[in-house]
């Protein structure tokens, strides 16, 4: 089967080659493991605010159908399932989905993992209360086509949450040069700075599909503690909620 246009064969191959390392929090995905608590807190709170849920409740997302686009090994899918959401998670990489599904089973979680692209789901007429796509858009070959497909999967009255890297000189210095070649947080060549996306570009691309930006927060790294936190500084990493 031909690879759909919103999935890059090169990116699928890159991440498939290291699929077995998704749940190794000291390996190549260590930065995502460190970032995950902060980004999942944003996702939880944004969804709860939108649907008037109590984020401090035991299962605040119970009854909501949620889609994780570009789920990787399931680092976001599993916490969302634990919060009570009915989670479907998709990724274009066969090996990646296999690793995610195996880990979910071993963790006693019921997550519907599928190897497919968002446009394939859209062709089935499926929609979800909330759609998330974290650290994905900077890897797709056609941003507008990808966003169009993702937007079509958000049910009327639903919300979309995205996390990515801003295209600024600061992100070139920190998210590209420092992260890949100095600190060695991620393998060299993981990112293409030209594919980083400004919040305004996300907003402008999603507005024709009926989605308006409601909140945006940066995520910043604190070297002294080795932890990430939410910030008003969106010049490198950021999270945005659209409704």
C-alpha cells in the first residue's frame, strides 16, 4: 500500500529503527519522558476546562472519546487512558504501533492502537471529542494537508491540542543545534528547523476548518533541576488548544 502523503517515509523509517526504545526513559526518548508530565498536565487541564470537568477528579476524562495522532510508543495515550478516556491512538509506523500496543497490554490498559494516518480515519467518517497530536507536525511533509485531516476528526463542540516547536532563532539554537549536536538529547538529523511551526501558522491553517486557538503555553527546560515547566515563553517548545 502506498504511504499516504501526510506521512513521511523517511520519518517513519527513522522512528521505526528505534521503536524498541520508546519506554526506555534513559535512552533516545529521554527528553520526551522528561517533558511528558508537563505536557500531559496541559492536555488534561485544557480538556477538562473545555468540557467543564473537574481535573482533580479520579477519572476526569471518563466518557470522552479521544484520539492521539502520531502516538509513537504511547507516552501520551497511556496517561490519558488512566484518566478515564476512551483512547484510540494512531501512528504510521508498524513497529512503533506494535511496541505501543504491547506496552499497553502489559500495563493493563485498553487502548485501541491502529497503524494508519489521520486521513485514513477521516475517510471512515470517524470523529472524536478531543484530538491530540504532540511533537508530530514538525515531521510531516505537508502541514496544511495534515492539519486538514486532523481537524476533520474533531467532533462538533470538541477540541484539538497540539504540541510542537516554534520556528525562531532561539529554537534553531536550542531545539536544533544544542539538542542534536551539543547536548545530544536526540539523534542528529531528528529535526528540520524549516519545518518548525509558529503558533500563528497553526492558527491560520486551522481557522478555515472552524477551529480557533483558545490557549497557548510554552514549555521550558530548567537545567538546574532537569525538569520542564509551563511558561509564557513560547519561543521554543509550546502547546496550544483549539476549539
